[in-house]
C-alpha cells in the first residue's frame, strides 16, 4: 500500500500532522495503537479522506540507504506500507517511542540517534519534584526535524512531538 504520508503515532502531534497532510490533498495513513488520552476526533481524519489504522502498530522498518523504503505493521504483516514521507510521533516513554533499561535508552522503531547521557546518574534529579533531565531527551534531529541514524540524516522521515530531543543538531 502506498501513501504520500504515513504518520506513526496517533496522539496530539501525530494527529495534527495527519490532518495537515489530508487537508493539503495528500494521501495519508495514520497508525495509532489506541485512542489518545487527548480528545482527538479521529472521525474527522477519515471523513477528510485519511486512512486510520487504529489498533495497529509499526513493527519493522526497511531502509534503502538514507531513506525508509517501507514499514510493516503488526496487523498488516507482510504487506509493506510505502510513503514519500514518514512522520514519527510515537511519544517518549509512556508512548513506547523510547525504551529504557538499566543501562541504556533507545528509540524503539528505527534505532535513531538519541540525545542522552550514558551516565545513568545524570538521567534524573534526586528531588522528585524537580524537572527531570530524562524528560528533555529524545531523538536527535536537524533544524528540519529530520532524524539522524548513525550520525546520518534520514531524508524521508520527520520527527514531531515529545519524542524529539530539545537539542537541535
């Protein structure tokens, strides 16, 4: 299946990107694991011509050099989803866009470069009520919100929302 834009993540940022695409006359698929806690009118997206893949999730990505060639989802299995532009809006830890274990943090779907200190002691502030450093960390991107993977820009992916690092490179 081919779209102009595929948005991965159905929260506020992902929904806004998907609506912008369909309003601009582009074919768009919005992949959302479930309903957002925000009040989002998913029906308006489908009425505007968008394809909503509710209850689905992106499971794997196939790269062709510095571009994403296609993705696979849990529900569509072997059916590849292709697009001119992929928008990653999966959120941080609660949205499962970032995954942490005792030693590292990683971006879950594409293995994108992250802005985080490898020293685990610097991930948090001992004052529970203070701003926590890990909340400003995320995917490294350039000024056009294009992410980096192994230090190289991914040309047809944009990163939006809370998964994006507060530091621009």
